[in-house]
């Protein structure tokens, strides 16, 4: 369940060195080489999954508690007052490495704006039509 051409498979399994902050049998958590803020970390599963839709249920169940644990440690260690948990799926969503990963981005008081969007203003009809389209595929 590793992909020989995947850099995150190699990092997660220790074949390429990284700044590791946590490791267990399922995951390695590393510092991002291009951080959005000091301490920006990536949770990498050791097995290869392209994105959240491909993820094994048991790995998925462990990923969010691990994000919480890492975020809490960042608050103590780095003095950030919050953190974002970000996870991109697909090129249009900003995914650039196609091995599932979770970003944990420390946020500091007075720090720059990030992970934000301009709220749209859909009508009630548009909301209900959109909700129905998605519901029908579940
Ligand atoms: P995404 O855009 O969600 O696919 O995120 C990919 C992230 O991986 C980016 O934030 C990159 O800075 C980071 N990244 C890419 N290659 C490496 C690497 N070799 N070590 C650490 N982080 C990396
Ligand atoms: Zn991989």
C-alpha cells in the first residue's frame, strides 16, 4: 500500500529525512518545508491514499484526534492561540501532493489572514436546490 513514486510515502516511511514531530504505526507528522506559519505541520499516513475519499476508515478515525493532539501541543510549545486543520482534495482545492495529508497551521494573535473566503449570498431556493443535489448522491 505504498506508492514507489510518491514523495510522501517515502517521507512517511522514513526513506527521506524530515523534521518529524510525532510517529506511530499509522502516521508520521512532519514540519512543512513551506510553512504558512511557524510550526505548520503535516499529518501523513504511512500507507498511500490519494485523498480523503480513498482513506481507510480506521486511519480516518485516528486522523482528527491526532490533529487535536498536535494542535494542543503547538499551543503549549509555540504560544499560538489557535490552529487551522486544513485538508485539500483535488487540484482545484489546492492539493499538490496526491498522498492524503492534513495540515495543522498554528495561528498567532496579530498574524496574517489565511484560510478565508468571501461569503456568497445564495437565495433560499439556491440553497435548497444545492442541498437536494448533494443529498441525492449520498
Ligand atoms: P497540499 O497543497 O495540500 O497538497 O500540500 C502540500 C504541502 O506539502 C505544501 O504545504 C508543501 O509546502 C508541502 N511539502 C511538499 N513537499 C514537502 C517535503 N518534501 N517536505 C515537507 N513538506 C513538503
Ligand atoms: Zn504516497
